[in-house]
């Protein structure tokens, strides 16, 4: 991602590179839609889940409420429903979903023995303290050695809290990262954010590594186009995004094992996942609006080429199961062809 980010800021304004990203951008929206449909199919089991999804979407789309507040509100509402109407909160999954995968073929499955239930709290507290110390070291170095410490502090705290509040996969936290870094912090433009999704999709790694690009662009833009500052921003972002993952494994793992089989917690998390679907839907509209309507939301401003490519790539991925890497290659060719034929 560091190499791709440097290439992006160095050659992104070249006409041929600009054409390539114009082909990528509609495909990114298709990829997000496919993820939205996949997560929605697994998360929306009941009408109450659908209602929770709709409420989350309304909160973030119309009232711009933070994803963290939406998740906290969802948890509180789910706990209330669990206490007052427990029958409504049950995750009623169809028999087809239950039998669609053979649990026994997985090394870890629902019948696995929880082995960390006897972990003492003192050990967990020591591990938490060690992780807190490791987290503080780069921040202290930045305080004494860097210029504009306020920016570095904001960058570190933003991606740390983002990592700590992650629920599920990358698509659950990226809506917050995209909207907050673009609209609130003004670290990069919306089009640059979409380009970041395209760059991340070209790598074999998970989509969450797009945050590395966001950190690079935030520092690059803030320090007047400095690749060195962008590189430091990427490294700081990577550190603060993935360090909490190890905290969750070492400290959170035993806690999760102690709650193994707890239906109440499972039901509450089911509502949280349903709310996340609404947040991802907001991300789709947030990014897709400027691609389909580059001149404003009006019929006369519709980019029919982008709209057509969204539909084509969506059909290729959903109906014909075309691999994302092939979609990216086709999109590159589409962007270049569109540029050289219609310029």
C-alpha cells in the first residue's frame, strides 16, 4: 500500500492514470454492493433486524450520527428488547442456513471446547497495561520529535478508536473511516477515498488495508505533498489499526470463551450486525452518488457510462461469480478504452 500510495500521488494526475481510476470507481461501488448483499443475507434474519438496519441507515444518512453512537445505541436497544421481549430478539435462522455448511469440517466450530475460561483477571490486566505502553511509545516519540503534534495525535487516536470499535469485518468500520476522514477531518477528498478502495482491491490483502492509504493521504495532504510525512502517516496508521487486534486476541479471546454459547450476547451482536448493514448502505450511497451524478443529483447529470459499468460488473460478480481481480482488470481496460475512444 505504501508503494501504491506513492505511485498514486506521483502519477495520479496523468491522463492515462486518471482514465484507469475512472474505470475503477464504478467497479468499487459494485464490490461494495456485493458485500452489502452478502452481509445483509447473513444478518437480516427477522423483521426486527430489518427495522434495526433501517433505523441505523436513517440515523447516519439523514442525521449524520456517528457510527459509534449508532452501535452503542443498538446495543442498549437490543439489551432492552432482550429483557422485555426476549422472544423478539432471537436470531431465527432458516434451516437452510444452518445446514449450508458442515461445522465439523472446520478446526474451530460450535462444538469446540473453550480452553481460556480459567484465565485470571490479573493476567488480562497485565496484558492490557503492556499493550497500552506499546501504544504510547510512538505517540511519545512523535510528541518530542515531530512538528504539528496535534495532527499526529488526531491521526493516532482516530485509527485507534476505529480499531477498538470494529464489529465484524472491514466493511463494518470502513463506512465510518470514509465518511469521517472525508467530511469531518478533511484529510482527503471523496474521489481520493474511492481511489483508495480501488488500490486496496488490487492487493491480495484484506480491504481494511485501505486505512493505510488514508493515513498516507492525510499526512501527505496536511504537510503540503510530503511523501516522507505520508510514509510516516501510513506507518502510524498501520500500527494503531492493527495493534488492537492483538489486544483482542490475547485479552479478548478468554473473555469471548467465557461467554461461549451465551444466547443473549449472540442475539445482541445479531442486532449490531443488522445495524451495520444500514451503515454499509449509507457508504454505498455516500461514495456512489458522486460517481453516478458527478455534476449533482439530477437526471441531466447522470454518468450513464459509470452507471452501465456498475450494472455490468455487478452482474458479472453476482450471476457469473467472476473474481474481483478480473473485475479490476476489466475495469482498467474499460477506463482506458472510454478515455481514448471518447476523448
